[in-house]
C-alpha cells in the first residue's frame, strides 16, 4: 500500500473537508475547531493517557463529544485481574471543556467538588493530576504523574470518512516515561519509570462506527520499544495508523487485522487474539489478562467497549528487514463500537 506523508499546513479546507489524508510523525497539520463546517453535535475531542506499571495500569480520559462529555479514571489490577472505573458523564458540553487545539501545549481541565482531573502541558513537560472522592470502598484517590518523552516522533494520521465534512485527526505518543505516585486511601504506590501513551484525538465523526486499537510502550534491556496498530473506520486508503517505535525512530507499517478466538460463535475477549498483516510483517499473539468491559446505553448514545490488558508475543518486521521481537510485553488491545 502506497502511503501519503502529510505536508505542513491547514488541516481543513474552507468547506470543512481534509486538505489531504495521510500520516506523519509529528503534528504537522493545524487543527482549529472554528474551521469545522457542519453539525457541531458531531465534533469529538479527547485526551487519553494509559500508564503501565509492573502490576497495574492506570487510564485517564478527558473528552468533549459535544452532545456529552466523559471524564474518567480507571485502575486495572493486573495481578488480581480486576478493575475499577470512576466517571463523570454530562450532556450537551459542545466544546465547553475548551480542550487545547494542539497536543504540543495547553491544559485539559475538569473539576467538580468530588472529582478533578487535570492534564498539564507547558510545552516542556506533561503532568497528570487527579483527586477523586470515594473512588472505591470509601477510599479517596490522589494521583500525580510526570510524563517525559523518549522521542520527538509519534503516530499522526488524518483520516476522512466517506461522508463529506467528517474526519479524524489523531496523534498517538508512545513510550512516555512516567514518574510519580497514586494513593488509594492510605496505600501509596510509587511510580518509577513506568511507561505510557497519549491518545490525542480531534474530529467530526459519523454516528455509528467501530474501531480496533492495540498499543504497547515498554523498556526492554535499555531499549524503548512500542507500537500503534489499528483499523476499522474511515477511508484509510491513503495511510494506515500502524507504526513501530524503537528508541528515537519511527517505522511506518502497512495493514493489520485482529483475529479473535471464537466461543459459542461469538468473539471471546479473554481468548488469544492474533494480529497479522497480509505480508506477515506483523505477526503477534495477544494473551488477555483483564477485559475492561464497559457498556453505556443512554437514549441516542451508546458505547460498547472491550479494552483488554495482556501480553504481546511475536515479531514486527520493518521494510528494511529489521525484525523486532516482543516477549510477554504488557500492553492493551481494544474493540469499541459507538453510536454517538
């Protein structure tokens, strides 16, 4: 597949369509909410972080999806194989959260009397701060995490939908080094050299869609390794979102598909999952540990989510025949079906 590398400039033309579809390794196009033409109810903007420790994963979301906003924090216990999520769902936000137009600088903030979540970004460093009353069993949660990049390269993609004036502009920053702590009740868990990823997304979405996404960020023998793999929505004929990261370098990949184990004729989200490209350059097996399965169904809004945390084993080969091996590498894979 011939993939188009984006050129610098405006993201949208004056009719609200993408100037060009394609990929980059930096946020080369400029997103401006005011350039969007069409239904404001279809605008979706979010910042999402996932942090991985030895025994835990922690996920943070601040999203403004116009007809609703969702702010959430999840702690996934990889040893006890359980998770807890605390969320705030509010209707008719329509941009009131004022999320930054760039991932390079700007703060994302939500605050109420019992739930606050802040992503700070001064252009040099990132910080996640959270304070949630009664997160679980009358225990309060406090979080303070500093994130440091290991590379200037990331996965950036501009994807059109078949419907005019609809698009998705997305950046995934892998291999962020996390240091800080989270405190649940009286138990303080220090975070030292954890690994994280940022999912920064801005766009105008169609009402019904499904996506598949797999993400990994690890440090393996003093080497930072990670990948972003995904598909499932929009017109990806100009570029896939698949990319491999090794230390400071990024390697563009082609197609990928996820093959779920079937149980009683349905997808088994706790069974082994194969990730394969047509060329077999991507050949991974994912073994689930915890399925963070959460469904939301509120009138016209519905989201059916399986975010599965587990271990990747296998290989990815680049176009210059560099082969990268992954062995019991902790990451996640998800299938999300939305009606929003």
